[in-house]
C-alpha cells in the first residue's frame, strides 16, 4: 500500500476514507454526548431549585434582559445556518464559499459574545449580582433587591438564581469562545488548501460542536430569561 | 486503497466519499422555522396563559427547535444508526439524571406516615 | 443428543512461531523523545503503566500511614487533622489516579486494537493527549498533597469543602477535574475503535469479552465523567467566589452536591470493576481450556451493569436527608444491579466446570477475583437494604465492602491481566514460581486486612476516625498486620517483573496457547501490530479452546502445563467428545 495510491487526507491506520469519515463523525457525536451530560448536571441542579423556589426564580428571571437574549438567539441560530452551509461548500470544493460561511459564523458568534458583554455590564451596573456585598448595590432605588423585599420574597433565593445565571451563561460563553477558536483554525486550514472535498469531515466536526452549543442556548434562554416573562415590574 | 472486506462504515447507497450534499432551500426553511418557534415561545411566555405549565411549553418548543437543528443541521437525517443511537442515548441519560433527581426533590416535602 | 460421536474437523495446523518482529514497538527507537511523542497505542499503554504504578505506590504509602495510625486506640503516629489528610490522599490517589485509568489506560490501550485486528486506536493523537492530560491532572493532585493535602475525604462534600476547610482543596479538585477529561478521551477512543475498526469477520458476536467489558466501561466513562466535571467545577466556583449553588445561606442544598457527585462516582466503581471482569473472562477460559459458558449472557451483563449502574447512586445518601420515597426507589434499583454481576459469576463457574485447570499466576489472581468479588458483592446487598444501611453506613463495614470489590476484585483483576499479557507486552516470561507465591501472599494478606474490618463495622466502628474504643483494638491490629503482608505481596512482582525484563526467558508469540488475535503476533508486537500485508481475518469465536483453534481458524500451539497424553485438549486437530459443556461451533473457511 504505497502512499501514491491513496489520498493524502487518509490516515495510515484507517482502511479507506469512508471509514475515516465515519469514525470522525462518530467520535465527535460521542464527544457531544459528553457535553450534553455536562450541561445536564447544571440544568438538573437548576430544575431542582426552580421546583422548590418557583416564586423567587421567576421573579429574578423577570430582571433579565429578554431583548439582548433574543438578539443573541438570532445571532446564534443564523450562525448555525452559515456553519452548515460551510460544510456544503467544503463538499463542493468551493474554497471562497468556505471562507465566506466560516467568517460569517465567526462574526455572528463574536457578536453574541460582544452583546453578552454589554449585557453583563448592564447587570453589574444595576446590582444584579449574587454576592452579598454587591446584590442590589446601585444608585437606582427601585432595584432588584428592593423589589424582592417589597414582594416579600427571600433575597437569598433570588441570589441563588443569579448564581445559576452567571454560571450557566458563563460556561456557555466559554464554549462559544472555544468554538470561535476552532472556526479560526478551519479558516487557517482553508488558507493552506487543507480542506479539499475529501476532507469535508474536518469542517463537519467543528460544525457539529457549534450546533450543539446553539442547541444548548435554545434551552438556556427560555430557562433563564423567560421564566418570569409574565411578571410585570412594580415600578 | 480500499479493502473490500472491511466492515462498511456508511449505509448502503452511499458509494462516494462525500455522502449527501445539503440543499440550501431546505436549510433556509428550517432556519426560518427555528426562529418562528423562538418568537412563539417568547410570546407565549409573556402572556402567562399556561400558568405553572409555562415551563413545559417552553421546554417542548425548545425540544422541537433542538430536534430541527439535530435532524437537519447536524445531519441526523442521513446519519448511521450508531450516530443516531449516540444522540438518543445522550438524551436518555440526561433523562435518567432528571427523573431520579426529581424523585428526591419532588418528594422531600412529603412526610412518611 | 445421547450418542457421543467424535467429530474430526479439518483444522489448519498450528501456525509456525512468528519470527521476532524487527523492529518491534519497543526497540524501533530508544530515545526518550520518541516515547514522549509516540502515537503508538502500545507505547501509550506502557506510559500509563509506569505512571499509574507510581500513583499506586503513593496511594499505598498513604494507606500505610492510615493503618499504622490505627495500631493504637488513640492514634499512634499522627494527629486528627493529619489523619484526615492521609485517608483523603489515599482515596483520591487510588481512585482517580490508579483504579480508573488502570485497566482501560494500560491494558485497554495496549490490547484493544490487537484483539480486534486493527493497526491502532481510532484517534492515536487523542490517545497521547489523554496521557498528557492525565499527567497534568495528576500533577495538580500531587501538588495538592505536597501542599499539605486535602482533609475533606475523597468525597469532597460541601459546605466543609466549599467553605470551612483550609486545606488545598482547589488544586486537588482541579486535578480531579482535569484527569476526568483523560478518562473521557480514552473512553471515546475505545468506543469508536470497537465500532469502526474491527477486522473482517470480527462481528460483535465474536468479540473477546475483554473488549465487551471495556466497551461497557467506555460507555460509563463517556456519560458519567462529564457530571463529575460540572460538579467539581461548581465546587471550585463556590470555593473561589465565596458563593455558589450548594450554599445553604442562600437556599442551596448540600445534598444536591451529593447527588451530582454520586451520579458519576457510583458508575465510576463500575468503570473500575468491569475491565477486571473482562480480564477474568479471558484468563479463566485460557487456563481451563474451555469456551466461556454463556458468551451472550456475559456480554450483555456487561452492558447491563453499565446502564443500570447509572440509576442507583443515591444508595450512598440514604442517611443524608433525601426523601424516603426516593431512597426506596434507589434501594430497589441497587439490588437490581446485583443480577448482571451474579450472572457473570455463575457463568465463570460454569466455564471452570470440567475444564482442564492449571494454576499459573494469572489464573490464581483471576480465581481470587471471583471469590473476593462474590464476598464483596454480597456484602453490598446489606448496604443496599435501607434498614441495615442505617446501622452500617459510615462504618468499617462499608470500608471492607468496597475494598473487597475494588482491591480483591479490581486490583487482583489488574494483576491477573498484567501477568497474563506481560509476555506479549515485553517479550519476556517472568518467574512462574515467584508469581504464584506473590498471588498467594496477596490473597492471604488481603483476607487478613479486610475481614476484621467487616467485624469492626458491624460492631459500629465508624470510618474515617483516627481513634476507637479499646474493644476494637485487636481487630485493628489484625487489619494492620494484614496490610503489611499485603504490601509485601505487592512488592514481590516489582522484583520479578523488573528482573524478567533483563533475564527473563524470551517469550514466544503465544506462550499460554490462547485463542485471541493479540496472541497471533510476535512478542513484543511489531509497530502496527500485525504484518501489514497479512492483517487478520476472523473466522471463529473468541474461546474455541475445546476445538483447539484460534480466532483465525488455525490450531493452537502446545500450552505450558498442558499436554499430558491423556489431556484431550492438547491433541491438535481433534475435538473432545461433545458433551453438555462443549458447544458445537461452525468454523467458516
């Protein structure tokens, strides 16, 4: 089996490209299963407390910025579309199409993180933080702490929700950043002509990861931002 | 060099290395559906009409959205059996965690006897 | 079927002894750099072997400190705070840095590709990365220990671990977090390899049971480890940020940590035991020259343990404050998992029955496994029963139970595997006599160490206590004496294994006359496991000892300790008379 008879993309321990692609696809799906279980632990914990402290959790959720989260949802779902189109371009050997779709995905993912940054800044400014010394500490008098007390809710449990908010969006954000890094790596590979049609599966592997991060957001968003969407503010 | 005796890694009907190529119109329709469902969930949550079942409605809509992403964008539509099994197994295991966690948290307040 | 007829099959003669591989995977390059940058699964298995042996020694020293301290009712050598750190170090080192990586990392990495007839695992670079990630994680763990240790117990329960403990919690927990990724990588690699890289003819029904059990182990590693990852992450966040989701002051529930922790840590014990069970299936069949009794049952029971094992974790929490109804459910599910384990034990017994049994070291260790695992498993039932667990929880009964299954089970399984495959991995035979002596000393030392602990626990001595009432003195002394014997027993293999590397008789390709594909290659194997021009093609099941054929349908060489003229299984080309235990098998090709 000399090197000249098989594709440079084929790795030595595989028999043929189909086996290689199938293995890579199965491998990334199994990794995604681990990510599902990773977030499942977090979602499960959230679910237990949401069950026990429904009033406080719904109240706290009403202070989340649904507008920002909706725009971010639009960014992320669109980026999933462009990422899928990137695989299609790779299969068709459309090198400039690969660039276009990968860079669009990168731009949308970055926009998500930038908007998230603005969102966190706004939260810090309004004292929507879990720490005892920072909760409700803001110049605005009718802030989250004040309103919780007015409604007779336990501010501790409100802060518990905020712990979840920061931990869940934070871990999700870390996953986005890792995804952005992987996309840049693909762009570099494309530049080096390393994404011919036989190697489309490398794009597919990153794409599958990206879709999972999107799918997780599709659950995260309603859980954190829409739990209290029906609650009007007192002031 | 392909060894014909190797256990086939792809389902029958695929002879070429590339497999299925997506059609952009389908992808765009799926995309629009996911966004429409999102608008629906935001709307239904804000009306509060489902009361304490709002969470279930949200999760149901989220599941449909995630299902669309998995089936079309993540190509489960054309996946090997084992890939589909992996995806389903991850959901099943998540289910084990949820159900058994809830078995404790939902019944703690109930006192024996 | 009442008439016994002798069926003569046309079986190819035993293959000639394969020429020693030049180069083999060991001597192809001697440089350290080649070892540290290898992507060869066999070398990575050896890297794991060296590292986990070091952690086993460290964990053993910690155990020695614990047992020495318990020689006196008031704590003989260290104070309470140091004692907390000693038993925590013992637990963390042994569980996370020895038991979980041991068989998958060492034997799994080395053998899986060979057993299925592949050139390597599916993702060789990921495999090397898994070893480095493991070492980084272990590095943090060792740093934590050298930095004074952790005093929370290996179970790390908040709020003590998140709030009050002043010990080195974050580095230690971070080490566990990182090494978990290594576990996931190895599990993923093994699963994809078994799915996609089997040799032609190697159907799922012809997979060696070792592969089945490692597949089941990998399933658990894949799905369970992420939960300990998120749990340790949440714990570190709470400790560093001063606030978190387990904090009772804001409505958090420390029992939630326990749920998340045990969701992984209970299946983790099946990660530890399943590979050992796989080794036992391989060794018992080879050294009783018989097909496994009930291949399907053993294969499916591995999967059954893996799946059902995820549904019973809260039996560690019966007295922690979970709801009574939930406890009932978990107690029932915990009893359920005993069924597949028992199925295996019955099948192993059926395998031994009317076999031609010889007692080389691998067999002694495997038999020891079966006996000790049965005792350990049965005592688990007392703990799974709600009423008795109230009395026994957090006593030495629990300690004895899990040491029976983990040491008497898993460590013996690991030793059996090491002794069985040593000739394949190193190309050398070790001293038969000394290995049998070591096995006997280990088993005797084990009994002496842990049986008194059952008695102690039943009479109420709590675990993790550095002191105890005078009436427990004699049992503690017995246990410590046994621990010394056990420790001595573990040292003996260090000597004969090391000596074998320099002075051991050169091993043939198939010294035990075993049927697996890994034995059809020279010892040590060449770089890509088999002659690349003649990759294996499988025609038979994995344990056709009574037919006298290997998995490629060729005859078996003369095994050591066998071959008296009255021994039917040593006559090549003839089968033993069909009887209740000899299944007829179709040989293809």
